[in-house]
C-alpha cells in the first residue's frame, strides 16, 4: 500500500491487487454467524492497516470512503474522517411524563458525495471551471487528466441537495458531463494525470 496524506482528515491510499486480496481475506475471517464481516470486514482491515502504518485513526468517527478502480486490478481509495459519531441519546427519567417529552432532534445527514466527470475539448474552459470553483470555496477532492483522445477531463465530487439542481450544473456551460463509472475507468488507463487530488486549487491560478 502507498499512502499520501492530503490533510488532517483526508488520506489517499493506493492498493495493488495483492493488497486488496489480503484485506478481503482478513475481512472474511471476521465473518460471524450472523453474516457480519465480508465487505465491512475488508474495509475495517484497510482502516487498521492505514492506522498502523500512518497513524491516521478513524476509530469512533464517521468515515467517507471513495474507491476508484485501477487498470492493474488494484484501486485508489480516498478516506475522509467526517467527525465523531453522535453520543447515545440519554434514557428518559422515570419521572418524565409522556405528554411533556419532546422528540429528539438529530442533525440531518448531508447528501452523499458522488463523482462527477466533465470533459473539455480545450484546456481553457477547464481552467475557467476551476477558477469559479476556487472562488466559491469548493471543498472536495478534484483531479484533472489529459486523455489519449486529446480531451481534458475534470473529476469532481458533488453533493446534490433534495429538490435542487447540482451545484456543478454550471460546468456544463464549459464542457460535457460524462457518466462517471465508465469515464473514470477510461482515463485511469488512457489518461495522463495532471493533478491527482487538488486540481481546482492547482489550476485556478492559470485561468
């Protein structure tokens, strides 16, 4: 495994096919009679390895894990710590009256992150998108690639609020949105990486 510390709460992990096979095996060993283990066990095995080798500890925290397949059977994994898990709600006291109780107000979970890929025929429109995102404080990972097909690719992350358009819709005025899964697989094999995780900040000054 190779590790790149992006920030205090984000780390990039590159796993070979061998690394993945080993973690899957460890995950299967954790499978219990109730069916627990499996993929969850594999992720726990990866997190343990990250903690052991880098000190990046996500124990007791909510974690976002984003996986991008590699052409060699391995993958790139981005792990983000999202903060401590909420404390257990206190039990009601015997003296509490049902009519006086108020329902517990838990914070709404943020919309999940998903990958968004845009393709550009020329570099300048991609730079313009990066400049705008930098101005509005885009907070997520971003990557840029130049493909063997002569096109430029910008990989972003988006959270789509309910009943609202994507905050990245403006980028379609500069380029074309592509299906993330197939496009990511293509550029991993047929693209040169210009910026692996911080393209917005790296490229915005060039616009």
